[in-house]
């Protein structure tokens, strides 16, 4: 990495969220760059080593069970955002979305020039986000800035995918069919979870019986469709509850629960505490 990028690297490393310890990462798309050292991990039950110069993805399909870092291991966060950021790319070309969520090989080796490009993207995103934080009231400027951030993140994903596809081997993967169905389900779920939390709804959209659909998703992700639905709903509920200006009733309405009592029961069933308790702890 060129010397003139050293300050950017230092700032991004200090500010980066911990890739391995963030409990909410399952619902985000994250793109990272290893800048030094290496990290041995178990990813989707397979050993993997991340080394200097590798760009790597964190997505709902990437499950990291453990890791062992070298003393000098460092990485920068190119960006980390909700999975909806990826949706426009996936809807335009589903194959690209599938490649980005590739679970068997979630990294690629970058040339020094490609690393420099990613660092430039980080710098651009930081500037846009700083500009956004300085805008106090909703306005067209705010809308444009938010759009710039989303487009810059999408550009970074497409650049990663370009590098990834150049290096992808052509061997046939036995679970390709199941993985394709899983990726389709994940995108459908993020578009519809507020109004549809029934397994049958997604099974029907993908032309499967609920039982067969459940077996496919369980095989591809080690989670059932019901578990995915609950995880996504609860994480989004927590996100809304952490906002100071939202009430529990408003959160229940936003997530299309018929009444506050139903939301409270659902939330406590899956977290062990009530929405009120969670909100008091995190606001």
C-alpha cells in the first residue's frame, strides 16, 4: 500500500468495527481489507486463512466460529451497511448478487493498485458520511448525500466482485442449487419480512412445499427459514428500539404486528426480555 495512504489506514483501523465480535453482523453486508498479518478462521465449517492484501466479505451466509490472529493482524472496514444496500445490484443482475454472497470463497487477493482503489473508496465514504452528519434537517442535500453513500458502497461491492470473478475457479460446487435458493430467500426475506413472517409465504414464492423448503434452507445455511425470519425481525426491532425518539407502539406498527402486546410477546420469546427492558438498557 502506498505510503501516502498510511493515515487513512490508521484512522480506518481504529474506527473499524470488530469483524469477528459484532453480534449483529449476520444482517449486514461488510467489505474489508486485510492490511497486515494474517488470521486463521473456520468459515462455514471450513478452514480459511486471511492474509495481507485480501479483500473479504461478511454477509448473512458467512458464519465464523473461531479465529486466531497473528500479533500484527490488521484490517480496515471498506464499508459495513444493511443488506438492502446490495439489493439494487442483485435485482438488476441476480448472478452478481449471488457471487457477492458466495459462501464457499468469500475473499480475493488484491493487487497494490486494487488496494489503493479500496482505500480511496474508504476516504470518499468518510467524506460523504461527515457531510451527512453536518446536515441537521431533512433536505434534498441530505437525500443526495445518502444516495452518494449507497452508490459508493455498491461500487465497492462491484469492484470486489470483478476481482473475485477473475480469480474464481471453474470447479463444480455440489451445493450450488441449494445455495442459489438460499440467496433468493435471503433477498425475498429482507424485502418482505415486515409483512410476511410465515415460512409458507416464501416457500410458495420459490415453488416449494414448506417442508421441502425448510430442508433446503437448513442444509444450505444450518438455519431453518423460521430461524432466519425471527433473527432478521428481532435485529431490526432492536435497531428501532435503540432510537431515542421511537416508542414500543411505533416499533410494533413499523414491523406490522397487529398490536403492541403481540410484538411484546414475540420479542420476549426470542430474546428473553421485554421490548421495554431492552429499550431501557440501550437508550
